[in-house]
C-alpha cells in the first residue's frame, strides 16, 4: 500500500509540474474563451427588433419603419389605394442640427422620407415619426420615376413569362421553359416612344446544365413590359438563327468543379489578431479606430454612407472634421452595341436599382477576412414593411504586408538606423450584385490620415450570343477586336463603368475652397540657368462652379485641393485635403446622346458644387427613364459661387472594358481607387510615433484541429 | 492512508483526463517543432561560400567573383595598375542558350561582365570563368562614365571635408564639424564646363540632435569634387543667410519618440500560415508558387531581376512563357529648382548609383511580413572582391482581405449561390535607399495570371533651407504654392519620379507583335439607332518602332497588347498579355533640356524595340555624366521593324510630387503600379477551380508568451 501511495504521489507531482506550464494553462483558458470563436469575434449582433437610434444619422429601425408605414396608412390622400413604396429611409436632419449634436444630446426629431408611386405619379412624402403625421407631400414634376422595387422586377418577369409567343420562341431555340431565367434591364430614355409609362425590357437566358445562365443568352429576344399595366407592349424576336451558347465549363460553383486546377495548392493563409481587432462600433454605427471616428450606415440606394468622418490630430488630440458625407451617388454603365437588344443598356445602377437594395450578404472568411464585424441593412420593402438584409457591410482591419514608411540610414557615424512601419488600415466594405455584375466598395482609412476609396468590378460579363465559334471564320477580320469572342458563340460586349462619388468634404468645418494647382512648364531665359525648363505649381482658387469642372489631362497635370481658408497651420498654410484621382477613364459618348444627357454628371471627372440638401444624387432624385433634367450637370449650370462656402466635391471614377477570354465564364475582379489625402492638414506626419511590430506581437498558431489532419 | 490513496488516485485521473485532451498534446508537439519558429520559417539559408550556380541566370557566386578578379589581376593590359571595378556581374548567356536550357542540363559557360575604370577610361571586359581568361576587352567611346562606387561616394565626401573653406563656412552657420553629414549627389550633364572628368557635387547637413539630418540642410553650400584627382574644383557658398532648420521633432527613430500618438493603440495583426508558405525557392533562385515559376536574382544595378516568368496553363498543365526578363532599367528624378545648389539634381538612380548597390537589408516583420523568405545579394566591391548584402529581396505570400472573384445568385429557383474566392498572391520585394529616398519594388504574381509591378516612394524629402518660418511672411503670396513650406525654414522642392521598366515579354515564345487597340467614338447615322454614339475598339498592329511610341491620353484611350500572332486560342484569338498603365504622370521638361536629353526614354510612356542584347539600360550602359547618346530614344530612332519579332516593351511610371507638411519629417509611402494582364492567353479564367476558404483553414492562435502579459 505504501508503495502504491508513493507511486501515486510521484505521478501526481509529475502531472502537476507539466500541467502548470504556464502557456498551456493560458492557452486552455483562451481556447474556452474567445479564441476558438475567432471567426465570430463579434458575437453580440444588434437585435433589430428592439433597436433604438443613438445618433442623428442612424438609419430607421424596424420599429420606425413600421411606424412610418402605419402613419402613411392612415394618411388620407394615400390611404384609399396604398401606393407602392420605392424608398422609405431616414430623412436626414439639417446639417446644422447634425453638426450641433454631441454624444449624449437627445437626437433630433426622427423623420422618414418616402418616395411612393401611385397611378403613375411619384409622391415625395415626409413622415414625422415624433409628431405621428405627414409633414410634407408633393407630387414630383420631374421626368423620371423612382427606383425599381424588387417587386417591379419580379412582376415584369412574370408578365413576360406568360406572354404566349415567348414559349414558342424559346421552344424554337431548343430551350425548355423550366430552364428559362429572365432578367429585367432598365430601359433608359430614348425619345418619346416609351415616355409616360414605366417600362422595362425583359431578356432571357438558359440555366440548363449551369448556374451561370448569364453565359447562355437567348439572343435577340426582348420583351418590353409596361410595369404598371402589367402587359407586354413590344415583343422583339430577331435572333433565332443565333445558337444559345453551350453550358459546358460555365458553372462557377466550387461544388460543380470536376477537376482541380493545374497548379500547386496553396496552404491556408489568414489575417490573425490574437488580441482581437482594435476598432469598436458604438451604438451600432459609430466606428472608432486608431485616430479615426466616423458614422457608417447601409443605405438602400447608395449602398453604404460614411458620415462625419473625423480624425484625431496627432499633436493636439483634437478631433477634426474631414468629411461630412461620402457615398456612391450614381453608377453609369453604357454598353457599346446598337442592336435592338442592346442599345438601351446604359444603366444607372444607383438610381434605377439601388446598391443597397441589391447588396449581397457578404460571405464570411471569403468576402471579408476573419475578425470582421458585419452590419445588417434594415430596409423597407415595396409594401412599406421592414426587412433585414444581413451582413451587407463588413468592417475589418487590414495588414497586407505593406509599409507605411521606411528608411535605412548608414551615413551617421555610430548610428545605423533601419526603420520601417507596417501599414495597418481599417476597411469598410459592401458588395452589390446588380444582375451579372458584382460591385465591391471599400472605404479604407489609414493612420496617416489618408482615405482610399476603392471600387471592384467582378461577377460575370453581360455577353451577346453570336453565330461564330472561331474568330477566323468571322467576316471583316479587321473588325474582330470590336466584337471580342470570349467563348464559342459568346461575345463580350465592350462597355464602360463610371461611378460618381458625392464627397461633402468639410475640412475643419463646412466652409472650404477648391484649389487647383497646375504644374506648369516654365522655360528659362538664355543664360539664366544651365537648365532650359522646370515645372512650377500655380494655384488657382475656384470662384464659381465653372472653375471647378475638370477633365483630367496627363500632359497638363494639376492637383486638386479642398482647403479651409480660415484655418491655417503653424506655418500659415491653409489646412487641406487633396483628391488624388485614380480609375481615370472618361466618358467619350456624344454629349447629345440620350444616355450621356442622362449621365451628364460624367461630362467632367471633377465638379464642385455649393452644398444643397437636395443635391445628393448625381443622376437626379428620380432617375428611372428620366430625361436628364435633374442631374449634377443641370444644377451646376447656375455657376454658383463656391469660394469659402460649404462645398461638395464630386469625383467620377471610370473604367473601359474590352472583354477577353479570361473574363469567361467569370470575371476576375478589376479594381481602381482614388485617395483623399491630407495636405497641410497635419502639422507633420502623424505616423512617426506609431510603433513598429516586434517579435512579441506575433501570435503562436496551430492549424485548426480539422485542418491539421489534412496536411 | 486509504483516504489519501483514493484522493491521490482521483487527482491523478483528473490530470490524466485533462492532460490527454488531444489538441493540447498536438499543440505541444507543434510548439517544439516549427511553430515557435514561425518568423524564421526558412532557416536553411544559402551558404554563399560553398554556393554553386544551378541555372544559366544565377548570379555570380562568391567563388566566381573571386575567380573573375583573379583572372583580371593576371590580365596584362589591366594588371599594372589595377582599375577600379564599377560593375562585375554575370554576363548572361545568349537568350537562345538560356531558352534551350532545361533543368538537369549542364549550365552554359559562366562569364563575368566587368566595367572597370582606369585613367578616366571605361573598360568593358568579358572574363570567361571556364576558360580562365579575358575574352573581350574594349574601351568605351560613350560620353558617360560607369556607376559610382561606394568608394567614389565616400572619397568625394572625404575630399570635401578636408577643404579648408568648408570648416569656416559651417562654423559661420553655427554647425559643428562633428555633426556634419555630407552626401554626394550626381551632377548630370550641363554642357562642356564639367566634361572630361568625373565630378560629384557634395552637399552637407547637420545631424545635431537628430538622426534625420536630411531635414537640416546647410543651404547654398556646394562643393564640386573631381573624383579622380580628388580635389575640390569649385566651392559655392551662397546661403549663409539661410538658417539651418531646427532639429526639434525631426528624429524618426522609434526609440527617439517622446510621447505616444494621440490615437487608440492597435492590437497586433499578422499574416499567418500555420502549415507554412506554399512556395519554394529551388537552387536559391527559382521560385515556384501556384501556377507560376520564375527566376529571381538581386542585381547591383537593377536591384531585382525577374527572368523566365512562366505560368502553368490551367487547362493543359503546360508551362507557358510570359516574360523573358523584367527589371527597373532607369529611374529619373528631376527637381524643379534653378538654384546653384539645385539645378543639377536630375538623378538617374539606376545608372548613376545602382538600386542593388544601395539595396537595404530588409527589416524582418516590418519591411516584409512573417513567413517571408529572404535572398541575399552577392556583389563585387570596387576592388573586385565579393561581399554579401544580406536580405535584399524578400518573397512572401499575401492575403490582403481582397476578393479575386465573387458572385451572388438568387434568380435560379432552388439554387442560391454565394461564391467568393479570396485573392492570395506571391510578392517579390526589394527596397533601395538612395540617399533620402527609399524606393520599394514589388513584383506580385496572381493565380489568374496577372503580374502587378508596384513602386513605392518613401524615406524623406530632399528639402531646401529657406529664410521663412511662415508662409504669411513670404513675399509673392501668389507664388507660395511653387515653394511649399513644410516646416519652419524648410521647403519641400517640387520634383518628379520616372521609373522605366524593361519588359522583355515573350508570350508563348520570343516572336510577338504589339497591338494598340484604340477605343474610338463612332457616331450613328440619323435614323440608324436611338443612340447617337458608341465606342468601337480598333486594332493596329505596330509595324515599326515609331508605331509604338505612345503618350497616354485619357480622352483618346487605347489598350496595349503583346500578342503572339502564330499561337492562337481555341477560338482563334492570338494569345496575348495586356499592359495596364498606372502611375501615368508624364515628363513635361523641354525635350532639349539637358536632363531630358539624357532621360529621353521618358519622352514617351510606352516604347517597343526589337530585342537587342546590348539594349538593357534605358539611359545607356554608361550613364554617369552621359550626354544622352546611348538612350532608348536614340536606339529607337532607327525605327526598326517590330512586327512578329522578339520584342521588348518599355513602360515608364511617373509621379509628380508637390510636397506638403505631411511629408515632414518623414514621407508616407506613395505607391503606383501597372499590370501585365493575360488577354486571350488562357482559354478561360483560371481561378474558378481554386477552392474558397473554409473554417478548417483557419488556425487557432494565441498571443506570443511575451505579448499575452501585456494585454
């Protein structure tokens, strides 16, 4: 017995010693805590059913949408036949109210702004949720209609599918009704033919043997549908000779792939934050990270709105205003094909469909890295009732292996400096699936004060059926490049993308000026210098809107500053931010071409307007089928004063897209970005005091238990 | 006793159960293996003293450099007075030899190409290491001199420091000799005054109370030094009235920062690969990753050379040629100031100093993420002897939270697809510290076949002393923007950067053509279409060099393709890659300005030349003080045929830089990039079959043991 006792005591001591090895204990505690859950770091998501607004710009809650709907229901002028609701969102308080509000103050009265359609008329309605009544109601006289609802889209397709000649036409092409998938592109405006009624064009595809029906167009089959009468008003069927392209190799689902790629497999790689992310999201919408604070909200039309972006001064600790509001105001996508089924494809995705209404629920771990925070969209449906679109925005910290500053120094005796600071940023991301195209929007905040706005284009091409299987059998060989064959019987139609951002910059307050600094070539006088020429920056302050309508020119370069003339740095420079353009393709359509008239906001790449509460949407409040009478270009014809005023900067990013085989059957993401960069805003660079990374910052990791058995 | 026994047995069982919990055991094993070492993943670095070449393009080894030097020493024409060695590198075998070589073949005869300077003459010498003798020796008749050696630079400063009037001048300005730091900018060429002898200009700074002497220029003090006679040939001292700027707040070392930044601290974040990286580096230089294979080597002049970049066809498994050789050929940096101390600052950093000679040893964890592989440079010193510059290149995999493709689908009944693929890439990076500026170069390879080449500008500004402390006291208020005050007495001088890449693209073999596809606005005839205009791509194949000299124009857009006319895709499209420009600032200096004559390779943003073994360096083989008689622009005057030939694409990225306060006292990295993008190269997009990330791909991490106590 004694021997057993000694043995047991010895064994126990051995286990106690090994067991108390500190890292293992800590590890176990952590495992039971948050580490096992690292992909779901932010578990306590908002309960939208009990949510209340905390900030003047918080979007309407479920309760508020319900209340707005109830008030509308009891509002006599609209209640006999309840209209379809095309937009029901927060009516933002006046800018002065928002600027005057401080955390802890009661928030200003909550109002809903409603765009409703009844008997072909657009009603603009303000519902005061506090007073419980409609406080404004006007019928728009604009040429355009409100955004299509998801209901409009599905009803248009229903109407088309019931059209008798459709069945015959698709049968003649060998497509089964069961595999038919139809979409409803918007129509634009092309003269009086389709005026005075809401119209869409319905176009169909075959989903036989593939998820990727977009690669199988039924070419030349277009049904023009009156949305309100619910009838086909025109049936165009011209492409029966064009085969429906094959399904083989088009399915994009991972589960449908039959063979692995001919490349070395990649080992898992991920961003890891063992102590969790460094940002917080307060009250559901106020994001705080490093030196940045801003308000972030999903919006059914803009997709994502950044408001009140402020940055803490690295010297004084003061929280300083950079931007009052920034968002994608319009997205113009003209295709370059004159055919009956194509000429009208000149989309304005923001005003016609809404980036938020079509926002994707982001795919965790793939659309956004682990340690992301996801924000839901709470939107109103066409019956005015609320719904939740989950995970439409993600917020995450990013380290991409880049350097925010570096220097090596060897010239000082006794001092060898090798300094480098890693670039860690904060990204707010959303993605909208507008039919075939998937657009991603990133707003990326840097510790040096820079904001980078990035747009990514992915998804699938909008393709055209073609009788040809090989370019060498196509006639007009010299024309081939204008109709790029991307697969057998599939042409990738050339098109452009233009996304116009509304950037209400408030550098240290609302009143700013726009300064264009030209880099001008100066020539020296004979004998003046060994040099014959040099560049000299020359600054021009824009007095009125016309001074700030800018087409970029690489051989007449300029820089573009928003400055606050009444706030100066220690050195006397006005504080400022600079717009650094990127994605600089310009729209080249004729200024009198109908789509260009409607999207005349792309006539210039930069515009500056005085702040006007009603001028939010570059293509007009009511964009659908509009004639272009309410665009940025029209507002700006007044040539209003913009010097030392509350001004708004508009920047249009552009992409030309000539497709190629690599865009088939899916399209690798193409991105471009522009920067808003501090320029004499800080007294000095704010990143110097940020520490480098040290060995002890790096976590110790093991493969997840599932994965470790695989390798 | 029995109670004790039971207690002991119970305790033991508890410990056994908890101790044998499988993840903990695994974890411990891993800890003892590689995981603790994660930042030093690649431990088995090359032993350069026993290294032998494995590939025709492997750089010279230590042994080979020693042998070349020994052969030179016994070579009668140079051995009486041994010359200074300005370059001693691999003389690449003929392209046909390299293309004919396969892994396992004996490598072609090894040769060294030497540029040596003796009595003011540049000797171009080929040393055959196998034959043990000099096989070519010619004296250059070019106007230029070889790259400066580190020896030249230090000797120039020595000579200047001994110049008697210097001491007096700096004393008059209150600067102690002990805190003096001098640099030796290159001089350019400005007419006959400084011809026929090697010259540098020496310029000095005060390092008193700061590591960042660059912010403390001693303005107007320039010593022109004859490098070979070792004497000051001109002493210019015009700026005594200009104070040396203050040191306060300029030190950039993290250890010198006194207060933390006014921002929330960031938690650690890192890229983690629990199973290690997915790439391998074979024989020290052949990198294999995903579908890519390429040869990578440090080069004293170009910094980093990518050779034989090949990509595996995702359909057939064939390894296909994309690029024979790519590197930074020249880097032109003209400053825009006519002063005696400034007009000559029109650097050509590659040919004058060498990006590899000035390559930084990269700072692990900060310059490059963990799991990086580091490659050393083995270079020759000015005495011909070898030396090792450690860690000049890093290679790492990157996941930046981006998406290489995404799509959501809701239109197919019964199928809801949400697909997204993360973008994981491979980066090869180097950084060169050219005085104040730090340049980083990234070659990033994507699984979809795209190569992105990125240049980053960081370090510190080259600043000019000024009598002014505040812009509001400066005269000519309207001129202020042309001399930006970035701190008290400190002006950030306006300048440009142009980096010209040599891109010897071999799309599926050497013989390629250059196709320019213009996007041309077409107008419709009345009644032809509801549209008035559309864009039509029109392709032009360049016949000769003049057809491919291109200035970019945003309002006359074009795309630029390298195609292989004799290899066609299944659809009949010629296989190709497209150059997607970025960093598009153009040089605006007068074409007859001396620096522009020497850097005439920036007259166009794109050039295409027939392959010519001797045309590697856009500014000429001997760049220093050259008159521009050996540039890309001169070679290209012959207007040679380039259709269906072995051709080289030259692309120049440009940056205009108007400094601001945020560039003081350090400069946040500014980056631009251009893409080489497959266009009808693959039959279809190759990324489709790459798997998404799954939960089990994500590691389980804990803070490092040091760090966990901190938080």
